[in-house]
């Protein structure tokens, strides 16, 4: 007898066709994989931890409405200019379809309004990365400009949370003009002696970085956020040089003096409230 050809008889109990069906099914929406440490995280745990990895502190991107709730006291947020929406003003091919799909995430790439932050009346602008990667179009610039003009007229501080891939190419030079337009509004707000705080989140790039994102009196950023004008791959391909480790992260940019502080998400509101009160808004900080 050839012992090497011996095959164990199949056991029907061991090879039940329903075995796979008995494996517990876990829906994909119940968990998310951290891109930094590869840990599988329950969605509920993520939400409770402000979309921050409970293992490695990686900050996931956050939509505008969730971020507004992070800063605004209770239901104090009152949106301004909600009726302003982008249009295909240059008749750019395919732009109408892109806008239609983007509106599943929101009306525009920024939400502006007025709220209480730690009891301090403040103008709050939050960019929405889900709307065409937070790109800056004519309506984006108009809403931000109006927000600063309202804050100047009513002598209110401004807090802007940025996330953007840059200027919106489908609107051409009209998009690039928003850099000067918003910067002018920021300057008039500054000339009035009013406070402007920016919070840079991942990613903040292009024309937004080159204008209002880096014009704050105080510039904060979330950990490990990409903060740049041109992305690292573009720079490497242009210069044909390998860039330093962690190049263009918020920590790297802070070392170069362009950011005042890198603040974790759970401490952002407390930090902003302290800064507002230090500058004479609301009750003085204790």
C-alpha cells in the first residue's frame, strides 16, 4: 500500500456547504482602516473621537457641518448667503455634471455664518472638501469676502477653517481673481483692528494657501496636515530632487515659521476661545 497516496475521507460535518454562511457578516460601513497605522477602527469609536484614530492620533478629514458643530456653541450657528451657488459661467465642458455631483456633499465649497464660540460672537467660515476638493471658485470667494465685510461692519472676529485643492480650473482666471478679492477683504478687516484666526486642515493648497489661508493674525493647523502651494510631487518632478521627510506637513511648515501652532482637534475649540478672549472678545481669559 502506498502510504503517500492515502487521502483522508471527507467528513460531511466538516465540509458543510453552509459553513461559510455561518461566518458573521460585518458591514463595511461599521469600520474604517487608518491609513497611517492600518488599525481597523469602529465607525462609532471614530465619531466619538472626532474622527481621530484612537491608536496613532491620525486626523481623518472632516466635513464642514461636523466641523461647524465642533466650534459653534449648541445651535448658535446661523448661515449667511446660503442661496449663493456656483454656475458654469465659462461654459466649461463637463462642469455642469461635476457641480451636480458635488452638490450631493453641499451647496458650495465653503459655508459661512455667524455663531457663538465659547460665548463669543464670531464669524465662522468652514470649507467643504467634499465639494470639488474644496476648490475656490467665484462663489467661494464671494461668500468669504461677504463674511469678512460683515465682520468688519459689525466689529466681529473671524475664524476660517481651510481645506482646499486650490483654485477651480473650470472657472479660469475668474477663480484666480478671488485670491485678490478675498485678500482685500481680509486687509480691510485687519485695518479695522479686528482679529482673524485661520485653522489649516488637510489639505490646504494652491490659491487658498496663497491668499486668505495664510493671512490670519494667528495661524493654527491640525497635526500632519498638508500645507502647500504646489504639491510635493509637482516640486520633485520640477526640481528633480528628493524632498525632505515630512516636507509640507503642518509640523514642517511651523518649523519654518509660517504656522503659529499645531493643535490636535480635541483642543482646537478651547485654543480658539482662549485666543479670542486674550484679544478682548467676550470675558477676559482667566
